[in-house]
C-alpha cells in the first residue's frame, strides 16, 4: 500500500533570539569606569524585522542604554543572518558599592509586540574616583607636613589662571 500525504511546515513569522552578549571589560569593571555591551541577535522567523530595539540595563545602579538595529532579514531557510548592535555605553558610578549586579538585556521587535530577554552578572570592583568629602588631603613624611587647600575655582578657557593655597610645615 502506498499513500501520499501533503505536509505544510512553516517557521514562525516573528522569532528573534539573543545569541550572545559581549561585554568589555568581560565580567568585572571598576567603579567609575565604562562598561560596553554589544548584543548579537538572530532572526529565526521568516519575516524581515525592522527597527529592533536593543536595551541593556543595570537597575540597581540606575543605568540603561539602548540602540536600534534598522533591519534584520528573515531566515527564509538560510539561517545565516546574525546582526550585532552598536556598542552600548554605560559608565558605572564612581561610588558604586562593590559587588555582583544583574544586567538585563532586552530585545523588542515586531513593532514592540514581542520581547526577548536574558540576564548576565557583572562584578563591580572598588573604584579610585569616589571623592572623600569633608577632609583635606595631607601628605606627611617625617617631620614635614604638606597641606593642600580644598578650594575649587572656575577658570575660563584661555584666560588667566588659578591660585591654590599650599602649606608646608
């Protein structure tokens, strides 16, 4: 007995996935420094996608950066089109508490009706840019004490100079 059956197999119309998240520096960043993220996405759906919004955020630090990918071709059976976002820039606050933070990565597509998301962990180490308030820097060597005043002055570009008090005892 021989029979013929007709099968109609389709892929999803809209199906964008996050393939990779590339961080620079890779997994640990010093407070006060920049963190760059590049998100690689692939369209497994057969429809072309336009204006894909890629966002990365670290909610605990109040940071968020976004970019748009103008066009991502549908797979149409070739499964070869992977596109990367531009580098998304976030500056870690100079006085951020050292620790491990969760980074949320989100891709919105199909006119904002569909969302693909993932998370990554990022370690923030202690920075050297956090200002110490209420203290006057003092350098002490032997019996000599050098004290630098804590006055701030605005100096217009290309005009005059500034005077800062320095005391040596």
